[in-house]
């Protein structure tokens, strides 16, 4: 490594925690809550997969209009209730609050996260840079990050240059003094490469990279990162 790294930004979903797992778990609990509140809905055939489909359709329709992910999730619950012929905005708001509580409180960090942050936090300014809404304080990481950047606040998602430059500003470093680590070649690695930061691809599952996007480094665990820096 020739460049001197001052700050390290981490992606959240699928890098620090398994978002898909906590999302499905929380939707399943919310579906149970819906069955409890409106017993007749049990016959509607509503499933977690269907709820995910509805959420994705709603998110696509709201793209550019609504950036806040909690708000998008609320609209998705509204639409879910419409889909089972039970339109009820107050119930949608209740389900959304129930979902969000579990979505944050039931999150599980990957086992390498705390050991890696312990090691890296001694020498580097650490932060979160996420297109999601995993607030560190609610996700088992209070006080771990000196800067937190969410695309829903900046108005631009990774790999956009603006969000990476905003990260450097908050981290107090130049682009080539930032290392960014994430599981997505398209969002994390391409975005970091785009501003001349050091990109690290976290490839937990040993995927083949046929994207044409080349990371500066590839690791399978976050605990491999300190050895890249010494
Ligand atoms: Mg990710």
C-alpha cells in the first residue's frame, strides 16, 4: 500500500449485518401481527415474498419523490393492506412501527465486525457509508463511528461521486486517504474507485467477479483488513 489511509468507511447492509435476514424475519413477525389484528386476512394468501415484491414496486414508483426509507416502507404497508382489500392507513402506520422496531432491534452483526472495528478503531477514523438506514446506535454499534453518511440524507446513492466526496469531508480526509469497504462491486467498489479512494471488496461468499469492476483489494472477512494497512 503506497497511499496513506486516514479514514475507513464501511458499507452497512450485507457488510456489517445480514440485512436480508433481519428484513425477512421482521416481515414475518409483522405478517403474524397483521393476522392477529385482522384475522380474516389469513385467507388472503399474503406471504413475506409478496410483501417484498410490493415494497420493491412501491420503492420504484416513489423513486426520486420519497428518499426516506422508513417512509417508503410505510407506503409499502399501505399498499400491502390495499392488496388484501383492507385499506387502513392507521394500521399501516402501526405495522410500520412494529416492523421497524424488529428491523433494528433484531439485527445481528457478522461475527468479524466487532473484532475488526476494535483493531481498526485504534489507528483510523471509522465511519458508515450506506444506501440503507441501519442507524449504528440501533444496530448494536453505538459510539463506534465518527461519521455516518446515509444516501437518504445526501439525496444521492452510492456509487455517486457526491456521496463519496461528502464522506471524505465528514471524515476530514482527501479522497486518496479514504478506504471504503463493502460487499457491492457496483455501489461500493465502483464508487470508491470513482473518487480515487482505496476500494476493498468484501466477498464473504467467494463469488466470482465478472463485473469488470476491479477492487484495489479483496477480502473474505473484515478481520483481514488490518493486514492491508500495515
Ligand atoms: Mg451492502
